[in-house]
C-alpha cells in the first residue's frame, strides 16, 4: 500500500464500534467485486476505474502538445462546460496553482483560465468578455452529451467572438471535448474542422477529470499531468476491500444509518474550495437518489468557524465532518517578532502550519465533544501526484458508498426534471 491518502479513525471511537464495521464487511466485499467486474448497478459506466492504466496514450500525448500550443498562442483560455465538464479541471488548477492562479498566470508566462457556460448569468459572461479584451484567446468547449443548454449557449457567444477576431483562423483556436461518436457538438466540430478530444465511453461526467475533460485545461495551466496520473495509478493499485477509500465509504454509511444525514467536508486551505465543489457534485449526484443519500456540503476553516461554526458546535446533530488534512505543505511562514501589544509573543518564531494544526485538532475535539463525528483524511503532501491519488480515492469511495446504500452511483436522472420544466417554459420544440 502506498497510502498517499490515509483514513484516520482516532476521532470516531465514541461514535462507531468494531461490530458496526464488521457488519459491513461482506457487503463491502461484494461492492468492491461488483465495481471491479462491472456487475453492479450502472456497471457499464465504470471505465473510469481503470483509466489511470488504460487511458489512450496517443490522446494523452496530444493533450500535452495542444496545451503547449495554447500556452504559446493565447493569453487566455476559456473553458466552457458545466458540472462534471468543468469542476474537476477547476479543482485541480486552483488546488495546485492557488485560487489566485489568474493573477499570477501571466507572470509565469501562462494563459489565464476562465470557466464559463456553468451559469446563465449575462453579467458573469460580460465580465469575462471584458477581461479577455483584445487579447489572444483559445476556447475549450467540453460536453459529453454535446446538448447541455448552458454550455451550448455560452459556446455560441464565445465562438462568435473568436470568429470576429480571427475570421477563418478561428478554427485553430477552438478545441472540442465530447463523445467519440454522437451529439450536436461532435457534428459542429466535424463541420468546422475543430480539433477534438474524447470523453471516453463508459465514463460519466463527474468521474471524467482524469480524461481530456480535465487534462487539457489542467495541462494548459502548467501542471504536470504525468504526475497526476502517477498518483491515480498508485491509488488504483492500492484499491481493494482493505483500502482506506473503502473504510471511508463504510464509515460514511455507518454514520448515515445513525442519523447523520449531512457530510461537511472541511479543510484549512482556501485552495480546497473547488476540490470541495467537485466533491459536492461527485457525492450528491452519485448518492442522492431513491429518497436516500448523504447531503454533501463544505466549509473552509478557520474562516467558516466564524460563521457556521456556531451551528456545528451547538445546532441540531445531523452533521458529520470529513476533514482534509495536508500533512506536509510545500509552503510555510514563520510568525515575525513584534511588540506584544497584540499578545502574540508566545507564537513568535512558530510556523503558520503549527497554528493550523492547533486550530484543526482543537476544532475536531470541540466538535466531537458536542456529538459531531469527525473523519480525518491525511493527505501526504500538496503535490500533483498526491492529488491524482486523492481524486481516484474519492471516485472509488463515492462508487462503493453508493453500492453500500443500494443505489446506482453512475446515473443522475434527477437532474433532468429541472431541464424538462425549463424547456417547457422556454418553448423548446417537443416539450
Ligand atoms: O456528472 C455528470 O454526468 C453531469 O454533472 C454532467 O457532467 C453535466 O450535466 C454536464 O453534462 P455534459 O458534459 O453532457 O454537458
């Protein structure tokens, strides 16, 4: 076992006993076997599991060379997509490069990256068009179905912008990531001779970050996707019924059966923000069905301890927490000396990581003393390789957790209901 991500159960002792774990063992064994052999619910959609070993090598190399081309000919990359077609890329880029990536990108000679097509807000779209200004830009439009309304509308606007600026050469600035065979976007790409990348068959949107869906924008931002893949490969190698991703899935299900219906992901780094957005989608769309499921939400600590912290401590006991703890951060700062008017002399010379750790352990103990179970996941470091491991770890956890709760973790029929209503209201033919 490489265990770049480990499950720490020390704060669960008063909430879960060994018998509760034992009761889940045979169900978990079945779930793991079903995921591996594809015999479980939605088993045709599990190709993401082996992607780290099976991914098309030609496509992987082409992603890296197109990323270099975009870095050389564009100051801005516009990524058009919604849900699983953008959250993974944004999560990786902002976690590795920082939440202020766009403010530092130019300094490092890299394109700024903006995500559109994930809202119908005219104000947001106008803001991004203004940010591009008269600078060179490329577009990566991503949609597995090729028919999702929000990105399709955004593509109309940004395609037009590219055609106005580049004329016939616009086709050299537009990259399409979509299904290999079907869909409106596939047709548009063929008609306009756009370079295309494939959302692999049998890989659903929220499980697609380690395909071209995530890899092209991630690579444009300067992140080494070989390292990301190396970590995912290690996680795949570690995956079995004894692995920590399965222990984590079992633990969530035990807590759920005890009445803890909400999982609050938290961590002490603002750069977790989009990792949490990706996790919210991964778990909510995978598990929230048949009137069952854990509701995933997230907070950045210590920031949010000064807002929702009060509820966690003293509010209704429906929440359990999953704390993401980076063990060795690549960055640290020492608290400088000063006069002691601020009464901080006792911290002089100490690292910020020391304060962070104190805040985390203090918070976990405060919350468990109030009856809020805490799962701690230790993440070895903040390198791309470990992030690749973390991504695969959570994907397998979500799938296994779904099987433990007897649902199909790979469909999302519930999302169609708002779309049908919206299409009726907007007058789409056939609705
Ligand atoms: O996980 C999923 O499958 C969804 O969230 C999709 O990613 C999202 O709806 C976007 O779909 P598409 O890529 O077909 O535009």
